[in-house]
């Protein structure tokens, strides 16, 4: 154990398969002698003795700090030859289970981890959860400069950390307004999750969208009427591809917010609607858009989503909201007018522009499930 010999194998600092006390004493002497030979000035804290572990796969879970993107997660095949094998994929924290699984799937070793030729596969859920927990460390502790878990031994019975190292920067005070400013992507904003009730008494959840909501949003697009698509996309009918849906579900919560209505019917979750704001680079103005799926229209969802997303915009420090609305979308136009939007005619002539000064507008939601900034 030496802060001056972080890569132990480079200095002969690892001995395996020790079966007896005498062998352990011999290995200790060999390790100390080898470290002093390769790094004469190294500070040696001691020698760590661990239970010998034998599992089928050696993996790497690591992180370093990119000057542009901040903390960067590395996952792949581990062991002493990790640089030679070069089988790694990268991801940005924070991660959920869906993103963690995709990170694993982008490696060559993924096919082996699934199991082959009668060899059982590993517990992919547990492996993805371990990667997700690793991402939480980088999310919560901006002081982490580098972190390596190598090897992370894993097989069908589970995984275990055999060796790890962490390099730290000086403590960084957290900003109350921006506690995750060290991340290029903000973590999931749990504080905006809210329970609501439809006009007919059905219960639903109003919450920020997640990447794993992609299949649910695809189903919503399949049941939208031509009129709903026309009002939302101004006559353009989008091709509902994976790339299109990824853009809608994998968002940066720091500059964009998409609220969905998650309603459960018949044991299945449905996306009943979505309201979205996208801010400019300075976080001062934001574009607003909203869509309610046909089976859940006339239940007050549009007003609830609109009011709530405007309060979230205010909480994020956005000063002005703007939107476009077709002239024949009378219901939407009235919703804008009721909330104090200033209406104007756009250049094309078939649409109105709507603008709202959030700094001087009255609150839209009397009680919030979060404490405003």
C-alpha cells in the first residue's frame, strides 16, 4: 500500500495464490524488496492481505476528469493488460439502469458476459446497478479526480472489488443553486415529481421524463390523432425513430425540462402527455411546447402541466417564456391568454407568438412539492 506506487503490478506489488502463513511471509518480503528496487523513495504504508478470489471475468470500472465534459466513466475488460486489450466504453454521469446497460453493451466482452457455449452469463442487472452506484460517487463528490476499480471480478454468482484507487482534488464547496455544476449533465430532478388527479378522479404522476420512457413515448405517438400531431408539430409529421425519441427522452435537465403525465391503467403505464421547456445558453429565456394524448384530453392535464412547468421554469431562474401556436388552435390560445401571455402575429401569418415575463407574473401553482430557490 503506497501512495507513490498506484499501479501495484508495475513495481511487483501483487502476489497471488498464497496458501500458507510461510508463503505469506515470503510474499511480504518479496513485495517490499521489489517496491524498494523499482521506487526507492516510495512511501510504503503496509501490505494488504485479502482473501483469494477466483471468478471468470476481470472488469474495469473507472473514471477520470475531462477538461470539457468533467467526470467521465470508463467501463470494460480489466486486468493488468487493460491498455493493450483496449475494450472499453465511456459514459457521462449520472447513470440510470438503462444507460448503465447501454454502456456495458458497447464493449466486446458484453457477449461473453451474456453467457456462451454452456457457460452461464453474469447477473446483468447487478452489474448495471454496480455501474450506476459508481456514477453516484462521481455525482455527489466533485473532488474525485480519478477512480479505478480494477479488477472487478464477476461471474454468475456475483461480483467483488479486488482492488481500487482514488485520487482526490481539494474540497470544492457546493453551490446551493448549482450543486452539480461539475457535471455536464444534471442528475434526475426528483424534487419535481408530483401526484395529480384527473377530472374524473383517476390518479397520475406528473414527473420529469427519463431515458427509459422511450417505449412509452413511442406508444403515445402511435395513438395521437392527425389533429394532435398537426397542432403540436405545425403540420409536420415526425418519423418516430429511435434517434427522434432519444432526443426527446435523454435530456440535459440543466437546460431543458420535459414533464410527463405517467398514468397506470390495466396494470400498464402510459404517457398521457408531455410539456417541455428548452432554455437558451444563458438560462434566461425558454421555448415552451405541450402535447396531451387523445385518450386523456379534456381531463385538465394541459392546464396542470402548463402551470407546473412554468413554476419549474421560474425555479430554474428563467425570466421569459415564449411559444408558437397555430391560429386555429383556439383552446391553446385561450390557455396562453389566461396566464397573461402577450400574443402577437408571426411572420408566416398562420400562427401566433406567445410571450410571458416570468419575473413579474403571478404564481401559477399555489403549493409546490419543492422549495423554490
